[in-house]
C-alpha cells in the first residue's frame, strides 16, 4: 500500500477519517449477521449509550449507519453472547470484552479514591455499610435492577433522581465490582458480578499497568480515527490531554503514529499506521449525535467544516435546527441534517425539518437522503414518511419522496 504523504489536503484527511470508521465498504447485500456487527466494533471500538428514544436508542444508530437494516437486538445479543460489555469509556458505552483489562486501572482508581465522582464518591464515603449490603445482595441473590432493591417511599422525579439503592449500584458499577449484563424492558441496567458476566478467558487476562493501558487506548483511538489531533486522541476514550501527551510521543517513536500536516489545521495531526487513504468514499448515512465519527464537535469543524450542537436541552424557541437532529453524510462529506422522530403510534417516520449545508447540490442530496429515510422507516417498522416544510432542503426532499417512494 502506498505511503500516505506527510502533507494532506482536507479532502484526503476526511477520506482517511471516514474510512477508519468503517464507511469505506458498502453495506452488506445479504442479511446482517453477528460477524458484521463485530466488524463495526473492530472499527469504532466503542458505541456510546444514550437514553433518548425520540427516534430509536442511540446505540442502534451506528450499526444502522454502517450496516443498514439489521436485527434490532444486535447490541443485546452481543452483550448476552459475551462479545461486549458496558462501562464509562467515553460516556457510558459498549466496548469489546477484550478491552476490559484496559479499564481495570480506572476501576481500581475509583475504588481507592484516586479518582472521584461528584455524587458517587461522597455517597460511598458516608454510606459504606449500605453499599456493601447492596453488593452482597447481588452476589447472593443474582442479577437485579435498581427497582428490585429500591426502598423509595415517594414517586420518582426527573430521570437523574436516583434513590440510595440506584446510587449504590452505580458506585459498584463505576468501581468495576458490578457490571451490567444487559438492559431490562425499561432500559434499566441489570447488575451482576463480573465473574458471572464476563467469559473466563477475559477474567483471566493479565491486567496491564495504567501506563500501558492508557497508551493502548490511545493507539486504539488513533486506529479508529485514522488521523487525529492530540485532543482528538485524548477525547476518544476521555483521557486527559496532559496525561496522554507523553504516550502520544511514545507511539510516534514506535511508529504507530506519525506526525503529518493537514490543510487548515493549526494543530499537529497524527496519522495511525493502519490508516488508509481510499480514492473515494461511496456511501450515505444518517449519523447519531453520539456516533464516534461526529461526537467530538471541534473535530467536526476541523475535519468536515461542520458546526454541530445537540439542541435537545435548548428551549424550543431558541433551537436552530430542531430537537433530535441527525447529520447526513454523503460520499465522505457531511452535506445536511434532519430533525427526525419515530411516531410509533401512527406508524410514521416524521422529518420535522431538513437542512442542506452551503454549496451542496440539494437535488442530489435529497435523492440519496430519500433512500436512507426509506430504509430507516422499514427498519423501524414504520409504514409512512412525513416531510415537514421547514428547512432549505425540505422542498427538494418532498419532491424526491414523490418519485418511486415505497416503504417496505
């Protein structure tokens, strides 16, 4: 494979980054299998979890973006089959089980009080005996969710309104003494001991030093992004930049990373040794706000010239694009965004707004976006698609939807 230049155009950097995230291959033409799901995880290494369910659970969207229609229990199946586990790796996230040793230093630091959590650490310091009693109940009685252990006397408030049992379980989860063996029908974690969740082959794997684990995580981050700044590398697994800078230097010295320049970037870029530069990218995808390709907002602006913010918590009258807005990638460029909702009661995929980025061919974008919306509606068992008139892409999208539209 030809050596990639030390000076890259922004278009070359985009293709490298998109390719590293698994978008350089077409979606499967046959039924999606667990092998395909494992392939996505090999590329991205981490799938962020978010509870917002306006369209679909966010963890499902990275698979749809790369694989298209697939069995919606794919994540749950991979968890049940011991292929992935859940931990605080970026935010709450699914990670290949082989990565468990790489986070043991973080769990140990939490147990020893060397790292703190604003709510969990203080709770444990004042409720140690209670936390230990919760731990013993899980050990003795088996898998449980927080509701089964709750002693709440009043109605639950907002979604972060944890009672003491939930807080204890989350402390034990953060410190690695308990794990999640999956999610219940209400999406709550089901807690159990690592020995009953992880395969024995993972339990028996040696624990690397904190230095080696952090360095390996930076190496994995580099492979998953292809090309990245130091801040990008630190952000991927949420490490502190000051801590990882020496590790980046070591990876440069070993040849795993190479310093390169990227057109328009003020920061030094690091090219991973596994990175490839395809001549072109031919794919389209609607991306979760928490997809690892776009979750780092400053990187979006450097790599894609795409300004993106989540407006879920913005008051409605102050929103620019909408409540749950998905970026739309076409052939390696981010060309638009759509505010979407699954209206399950009516069986309709609702597009509340559709916007095109400046300078794109709206007719071409609309035709490809139409195809993606049709596949998404079918995947979600929705029978119709409704396009509102809001946004500079909506007219073109409405026209495209009138031609050859069929939701299967």
